[in-house]
C-alpha cells in the first residue's frame, strides 16, 4: 500500500485534521541507514511528524527539524516540503535498547532541544526552538505547536517494528484546534481522543488515513484532499561541487596534494560522489572565476 496523507476539517469546521500512513517511507529510511530497532522507531516518528507538518505549508516551502538530545541516538534530522517529500538521518543508526513493555525511545533521545527551521522562500529563514518535553517525539511536536505557534494540537505518531527488525506499520495524525473552537467541542474532542486506540493499533487493524479521521471525528468531518508521501532526497553532484568550491582555493589545493581525490557522501541517502584529481583542478579553477 502506498504512503499518503489525508486532510480534513472536522467538528463543525473548528478543527484541522491530518492523518498519514508512512510505512513505506520509514522502511526506505531503515534500508538506507541500516537502522537498528530503536533508531528505526525514533527516526520513523520524526519523519512521520515532519512530513505531516510539511503538508500544512504552501508549495515550495521547506522545513528542517532537528532533535539534538544527549541520548545514544546522538540527534536526528528530517527535512520535508509541502509536496509530501521527506528525508532524514540519525547520528547513531545502530541503537537497540530494550524496555519492559516497549522500546525506550525517550531514553534513546535524551534531554536537549528540538529546532524547527522554516524556509518560506521569503527574505529570512526562521528557526524556533523548544526544550525536548518527553523524547517520545509526538509529545514534542504537540508542545512545539502549542508553545511556538500558539496552535493547541494533539499528535499521535507510531512505528511498529517486527521481530526481524522489519517495519510493519508507521503513521500518525495531527489534530489542530482553530481559533474560536467552543469549549463543548474541545470537551468532545478530548473524549474522542481518550477512547481512541493507539495509532499503531489502528494501523495494525488496517485503518487508512481516511479511516483514522473517521475514527476520530465520526461523520462530523469534510475530507479536503489526499497527498502521496515518499522518502525523497534531492542531492546531486552539482550541489556537492558548489559545497566544495565554497571551501576555497587553498583548502582544495591541500586536499589535492594530500589525497589526490575527494569522496563525499550524502547524509540523507548515502549516495557517494567521487571527485578525482582532474575534477579537483576544475573546482580550483572555478574558485578563481567566482572571485
């Protein structure tokens, strides 16, 4: 089944509701980065929350979310856009910590901060930061929306890993109250959410994004649209060339003399780009032309 997101207005139009299935893209991230179970769940949750968040913005906007914790995961990064594309990586992909009933994600993340950088294609790039509240990821997203954007939100994100370290289910939802939402509706929403099964249970039972919305809002919702989601990296050789040129003539000459070649690796997709001596000389010439 393909990954996708559904967006709806619910509870008389007083709530925005996004629900997504992300099993495939989390599996893709696991393959690329050779993630062990705890790292799979943690990064999968961040990717899921990020790609849902990206759907809240206009075409062309980009978001980068960084979780900088002092736990063994050594931090995580996810970058997404308004087109349903997301990519990410974790500092230490080989983390497997076993808990009593479930994987201890909060312990693996540790204490620290969550940073959200928005490139809205205007003059400035905006970054907001919050203290990590729980390290369970969903709660941290909810706190970010409430504290930094003043949008009361409920967030549920789940990733289920099988005994063979296979991604069985992944997905989540974000519910946001709009201004003027009446108190009786807020109580109704809280009652609905308190009786809702865990998101992994809904996914395990075969709930689609539309069915998750239905489980939350019954028939009191209006489906707006759906969007395909994917793990997509936009790296290319030209981008890495520009990065190497920015090192400057002297640094490139030093690399040429010491190694005779340069190997770069994309953090997001692990693609390698090789630059031989001829390539480096061409980049040195480019630094002179760019002066």
